[in-house]
């Protein structure tokens, strides 16, 4: 090798190794920081949340579903933070250390209330605009924020696509096979179901994980870490409220009526969006072609393959990280 180029090559290799080591170290540090929970008063809640990455980085807010928690992003969030993003992962109302500030506030699980929670959190953290990502309840919440407050959403990553609905649609009967998938919703409509969920919350959650992601061999340690968040004193009330509201068995709060009126029109989402579906999603979900027209901005759909179920950020974190970074660049 030319004597002139050899030192340059060695220097380049050393720099590359140092950069890789720094990135790996940063991910490890952020993973450790993920266990440090912040609290902030935002709207009607005192929200528990993870906040990692550079404070001047592009904000990304990741929203979990039911019956999961922020641990679904325990691998995704550090990887995004190591890339220079500010990553915020809040516990939704009824999960983890998130609490209602007042005992008199209704334990209301209607979807627009959860979307308003996200906007209140952004206001509390002085975040004008963020990339939103979510699955299950988190995807529905992100969709609603994008529909009602598009100026607050730079771009969107939504698992199972367009999940905005209404009480009118929720009352419409489905074919028997589709109704079967919603067995727990009908169970929760009864007092027996409320008591059963209260008495067996963790076992119930484990069953849903198994049904929703039949190809995901999660460990007991992984499940137990997330299940702790379900010990929140409002978990049962919020879950029952959410599913009863969908069936029109609860009215919700009057202050959200204007939001629900707009959402009942099934508004088009205009922000740049990447939708995701797992190739082995065992939970009820619409087909991608059914919601394509609901996104009018830059758009892409991705199917995660390899027996990926209902919780893609935990089941295929690398692909989910790429979806978030690609959406942030749209």
C-alpha cells in the first residue's frame, strides 16, 4: 500500500470505529435513561413520561396501546435518541405513573380526550410540533391529533392506518367473524366484564398480547415489566370507559362534543404519513386499501413481514425506527 495513503486509511478506520462505539454507548446510555420517569402537569393529568435525546432535536412523541405501555418503545426510543431526536414516550391516562390531578375529574376513556391529553402535554413541554407515532390506542390517538390539530404534527406513523371512528359507526353490526374479534369489547359492556378485568388484569393483558401477536414469543420478564403499568388505580375505569364509549353506552364529556362532531365526519388527515401493518396481526384491523383515501398528504404504506403482530415497535424495532426517521424526513 502507498505509504502516503496508509496513515489516512488507518485514521479513517479509527474514526469509524470511534463513531460506532459512541453510537452504541449513546444507545446504552439512553436505554438506562429510559428508566427515569419525568412528571409534568398537563391539562387534567400529571403525566409520567420518558424524555431522552438532545433537547434541541426534532421532537418525536410515541404513543402506546392497550394493554401495553411505554416499554413497547424501550428499544425504539434509545435508537432514535442516538440519532439526534428528542424522544418523548408518555403513559396514557390510566397507565403507569400518569394520574388525574383532581379526584373529581371523570375517568373518561373516550378517544378525543386522550388526543387532547397529547396536545396538553406538548403545551406543557413547549413543543410546538412533533412527529407522532403509535399503535392500537396510540395510533388512534395520533390520528385524532393529526386530524384536529394538523399544525402540531410534522408527520405521522400509524400502525393499522386510519383508526378514527364514531359512536354511530360503533353501533353498526359487523359480520359474525368480525364481531368475534371484538369479544372483549362486548365483555367490557357488562358488569361481569368490569369485575373480571379488575380481578384478572394481568392475565387478561397476557391473553390479548398472545391473540394480537400470535408470532411474538415475548418473555415473562418483558410482559411483567409492562404489566406493572396496568396497576394504575384508573386502569380499569379508563379501559371500561373506552370500550363502552365506542358502543355508545357512555356519553363522554360535553367539553369534547365539538371534537367528536368533527371526528364523526371521518376527516381526511393531511399531514405526511406512513402507515404500518404487521403481516401476522391477530387484532381487529382494517385493510390498508380501505383507508388509503383518508390520507391526502405525502403517504406510504409498509407491511412488516416475519410474523409481526399488533405491536410492531416491540416486535420489529429496527423497521419501526426506520419508519419514524423516514416520516420525519417527509
